[in-house]
C-alpha cells in the first residue's frame, strides 16, 4: 500500500492549486485592502460558489472517514439524517438570513448587541470562540470564567480543535500508507494559512469550490471501482439487504435510542440549525452574497448537494461492507480502529490503479483544508469585529485590514503548534472535545430567544445561555462519569473514550455521530467484520440492565442534545425575563425580530400575543395598520438604509410606531 509518483503528484497538485487561488485573489481586484473585502469578499459572491463553500465547510475529513464506517458497522439507519436537511436549510433561509442580512452586520454576534446589549454580545462571542474546541463547526461549546481572562485565552483554546482537525487525517493516513505524518501536517497547515491570509474570504470560498469538486471526484472513484470489483451496485444493495444492513424506518419515540427516524429527522433539524442558522462560519458566507436573494438561493442549493454527499458516503459504506465479505484482509493488515476502515478499503481496492489512491487522499485532505480555512477566517472576523474594534473605535481601515490578516496568520501558525500539542494530549483531549461537543444548542437557543420572544431581556438572555451551557456540561460530564463507573460498561448513547490512543478515533467519535451502539456481539468492529475487525474481536459483554433514574438522563441520544439545550435556553430566558421585567417596547429594535413571528403567533389568543410582544400591538393585525405604509429615507417600513448595495425589492421588515413595534407581515422574497 505504497504511494506512487502519480499519487504524490495528484496530492501536490491539490496544494499548488489551492495556493494559486489565494495568490490570485491577493493580487487581483482591490488586493484585499479593506476589511469588507478581506472578511466579506466585498459582499459580491454569487449563490453557487457560496453554496459549495457552505457544503465544503460541512463536509470535513472526519465525515469522509466516519460516515462510511458508521454504515459499515451499523447499517443505513444513519441515512435518515437526510430527512432533516430540508427544514434544516429552509428555516435558516427564511428566518435567520433575512434578519442577519438586512442588519448589514459582519459578525453574527453584532446581532446580540442590537437585540440585547454589549454584555450578551461578549458572552456570545466567547461561546463561539470556545465552540471550535468541540468540532464540526455546527456543534459548539463554551466555557465561562472571568470575562477578562476568557477574552485573552479563548482564541488559543479554539485552535486546539483546528490542530486536531489538521493532525487527525494525517495520522490515519500515516497508519495505513506510511505517508510521513509531520510532512503532511506542516504542508497542509502552511498552505491553508497562506491562501487564507493572502486571499481573504474570497480565496477561501473559491478554494472550497475546488476542494468540493475534488472530494466528490474521490468518493465517486471509490464507489465506481469498489462496486465494479464486487459485481455492481445492484449486487451491493442485494447483499447488504440480505445481511441486514439496509435499515427500515424505526419509529420508536424514545429519546434514549441512539438512532431512530425521529432522532435523526427531528433532532437533526436542531443540529442543522445550530450549524447553518447561527454559526459564524456559515452566516459569514450568507453575508458575502451580493444580495439577500442570492444568500437564500445558496441555502437552497446546499440541500441537493448535501443529499448527494450523504448518499456517496453511505454507498461507500455499503460497498466497503460487501467488499469485505468477499475480500477479507489478512490478520496482519486489519485496522486497529473503525476510523481506519475507509483508508484500508481504499488502499486495498485501488492499489493497482495508479493515481486513484492519490485522488482519494486529495479528497480527504480537501475536507480538512476547507474546515480549517473556514475556522481561520471566521475566527479572524469575530476577534476583529467583537473583541478589537469595540475597544479601538478609531482604528483606520488600512490598519484594521492589516490586523485582520495578522489575526488569520496568527491563528494559522498557532494551529500548527496545536497539532503538535494534540498529538500528546490523548484521552484528556478526547474527554474535553466530547463534552464540549454537546453544547451546540445554547447559541441556537440564544438567537431564537432574541428573534422569537420580544419580551426577552438581556438578563434573561445571559441566564438562559448559562443554564443551557450548564445543562450541556451536566449531561456530558454525567455521561462520562457513568461510562467510567465500576462496571466499565458504557451507556448506549454516551461519548466514550476509545481504547486506542488514536486522535483520528477521537475525531471520528466526537465530530461525527458516536459509534457506540447498544451492547451486542458483532464480531469486532461491526456486523460482518470478521475479515477486517476480527483481530479486535472479544467475547460478548453481559447485557447491561436498562438505565434508571439519572442513568436515563445521561443516556439521551446525542441527536437530541441541540434540541434539549436550546430549549433550556429559551425556557429559562423567557422565565427570567418575565420575572425581571420584559424588554420595554420602546427599547426594542424591530429589525431584530424574525419576520415570520406574526405567522407563528396567529393561532394564539390576542392576549397572549400581546403578552409575548411586550404588551405592544397585536402583530397579526399589523398588515392593516396605517403605519405599514410609512417610509423613512425612501426605505420601506422605516428601516435605515443599509448601504449602497441595498436592493429595494428586498427591503422587508417592520414599522416602529411611537409606542410599540408593529410587525408588518410581508412575503419574504425568494
């Protein structure tokens, strides 16, 4: 399983072209001379590149390795996650994008200051910076100590995650192919830092487009060659069905079951919203679109792309399963962990086809590059807009741009250092990442609290966020303590430490759905793995008793974490706001309230509607209000003019009356 010169050439070509894109945008156009160009690509991107960049940020190297391994081991039930994609993208397009885009903000957390106050913004910013420790872009984390300390320490802590993302695929590749570990880490890290620092967001987006095409080509090549070697896709499906790998619809409503139709399709919506609705890395791409309509179209365009990517990953898992039945590996070549399954399969099935192993490695590292570059750029944006500029309001444009570039460069170099640190942290890092990975919901809950509950005040927002974080840590730490109890039997849905000290396993079990399934005997790494997983086989453990009391609480399926934690934020936030006094109507900026709120409240009694809207007018009756025809500065509904690129056809919003905000129900443009 050695790389040939052709394979190395293809891998090198990926890095050279990625660097060339960064240099091109560094030397063309306005040459990244303004903050808006560097951080928001001059707000001039079309929907297609934005959509592919959104997809690339979602499709990490860990997903390329982990999803096929999940299908290989446990069958196609995970495929039902695709049912959550529709609402998971439709809701951001019509609820979050209109609010963020019309406010003309750069950082998502500017919204929190407009809706609440600066304190809430700082809490949200610190939460995001810590969020990257947990991975997957969408699924975030937060730790809160003294705010002053957190502001200085959090950027370094976030880069731990980026270092792991950089290190893990290189480690897995080294274990399978002998590819030099630190050469791959240094080369990837430096190339990614180069094009992100020089070319700004525009370079990041166009390299994402290129890397997405490489990822798709690599996955398709593996499916085509693998299926051909076992008799075609029809036979793959037939054998997988005979072996029980094609899952039916499991309608079990229990939230303790790891994967059911409800946990994947409903719980998955909240997971998608935390990623595509409020995550800075994704929202920043919406904001760089040339119009609100283009931003919405990019969100719609991601839907079929995600379905295609999910199908490709699942098909790789099925092909890998059937191939293993007919071509089991020798005992000396069996993988030590499930995250290496894909690489062992690829190197085995493509070994006599020069160039294709290199294409798949390029596919794998494209996923890592797209994830890391998104993190660099979004971190530089948040640090600049939320932590630097508020304290230095007189900073000139040229100095702000230079500082933004230096921040991106600094995060890139720090990422390389953290990759080395990650190689030595082992189980400690796994524990931290796994627990922090459960708290993606609190930020989603905070934004929903602001957009859908006009009565929410800053105190309620902060207390609600802290309550959501506390709930997330409670579940996470409780799950770990329970998993490491006296019996040593992990809970069905807990995130457990791997027995092997492999950081690619850390990523595969943390940034992707945990592969810890209810106790059963499957011959090693999964059902049908006698060939590849036989070396790890051991006698079946005794069936553990059903969890009771707090054990049931700690056994909550990871798919419900975002829903559970975001709901906690909303309930606590609303309750505290009502107890401490709701936001006065005159102090509420109506632009920060979702335009669909009147539709959501139309079924409630008028008294409750007025109660939720700070005692103001009935929002459902707003279309007939005389003030809905008012304009200010030629902009419909009294909104301030957002800028020279504003398009009048997209100026939907609200009317601020003399007493209370009146919500103008208008059709959202598409």
